[in-house]
C-alpha cells in the first residue's frame, strides 16, 4: 500500500490518470480575488452620471432587452474591458520581471520599459500618428528596444539583480527626458493629447481599441502558461536549477521578453499606468504567502486595481474625470518609498 507524499499546504487534485498539486491558500486567494473583480466590474457598470441597478446590469450582460443597453454596453463596458485587460497584462508583466530580477523594485515602470514605450509612442504622435490601432505597435517596439538596452548594459557574465534595476532606472530617466524633448518640439495640440495619454487614461476607449488588445493577449496565453511553469525553476538558486538541467539564460530571457511584450501592449492600449505592475505582484505574494510570485493572483489584482482605480477616478471629483494613472500613482508612490526604506532596513537591494 503506497501513500502519496505532498508538501504541507498543498492539495492533490486528480482527474482520470493525471494529478496536480494545488496550493490551497493560493487557490482560495485566487477565488476571492475573482469574486472581488466581478463585484468591482458590476459596480463599474452601475455607477456613473446615471445609476443602473446591478440586476439590470446583469440582464444587459446576458443579452436581455433593456433601456440601459446604451449606457452599459456602448459607454461603460468597452472602457471597463480595456481597463480589465490592461490590468491583467500589467500584473503578469510585473510578476515575471520581478521573478527574474529577484527584486520587488523591478517593474516595467521603474526599469525603463514603460518609458521606452512612451518615448516611441510620443515620437509617433509628434510625427502625425494618432490612430489607436497603430500606437500600440509603436509602444511594443519602444518597450522591446528599452528592455534590450537595459539587458545588454546590465549583463556582465550574468544578470545581477541590483545592477539590472539601477541601470533600468538610469534608462528610465534618460527616456523620460527624450519624451519631454519631443513634447516641446511638437505641435501644441498633439502635445496636449500626448500629455493626457502619458498620464494613463481609459477615457474614450471603445471596442475598436479592445479588439486588438484582447486578441494579442489571447495569442500570448500559451506563453503565459509556459511562464507559470518556467517561473518555478527560475525561483530556485542558480546551482540547483543548473543541476536540474535548466538553461537559466534562455528561460530568464524568455520570461523577461514576455513581460516586456505584455507591459508594452498594455501601455499602448491605455498609456503608462504607473505602479500597477509594481503593486499587484507584491500584494499577491503577501496574500498567498508563497515562495514565488503567483501569476494568477498578480493578474487578478492588477485588473482590480485598474478597474477600481478608474471607477474612483471618474467619481471622486465628479463631474471632472481624473486619468486612472493619477490615482494609481498617488497610491503607488508612497508604497515605493516604503519598499525602498524597508529594503535598506533589511539589507536588501536599495
């Protein structure tokens, strides 16, 4: 008679001949975050200049005829869907990059990736590119270029976490200066549009912007599933991972590349919404109490932060609407300061 040995805190899920170890607390946290996200989405579709009862929102979403179809389906649902997808992408991107760098400060908006996407996108706006179907491609190109430069300059026979973050911060400052220079040289009207985009805003987003974002994220799902598995080996110390036959260089490069693409796509869709990729993975890790950053928890938390943030940004100073990036920055900046102070106190990377 044989017994299956499993680590403490894990449950064994069986289906047919297959089995899967599931971390109980992570599963409970993911279920709770999923329920919270659903509640936030219903509240988002209900609250506005005209209030729509939650029951009526559910009726519209299930395709039943309703006098509130215009408000829910045409005005609010595309904007909310954009925020949800952008939050998912930022959450996963932050989790992947922080896992590879092994540093909680390593998020796309800290190490220059978002700034690279912003600089190239603003350059496109300055030279007359204003289509929301084209700008995301410029953002992806800019994010990849910035990440490649940071990776090349940080590589010294290996990837050291502190060097990676510090060089990324240097590139972030330089690219921000390039963006400011482009704004001063461009047309006044274009500069105003670019300023609004740079704060991170979901205003005016419709189904035309949702469709390419959704299809891109759907196409990246197989890569995210691979990353969830590869993330476990990268979390091990280098000697253990190498002894298990893991090609750490290739795996790390693949995880970083996926995180860069996700962050750049999200930036192209809604602008650089700061601190979502920094906050979501760390909060998810503290909730699940796992050794590695949970991708699913980070994704759900990122979506909650963006959708709830945009709802509050619409209503706090009503009838004036704030860009969601202003609210996330107001929350994320104190957290960043606390994180740096904590790192110094505990002897971590500063």
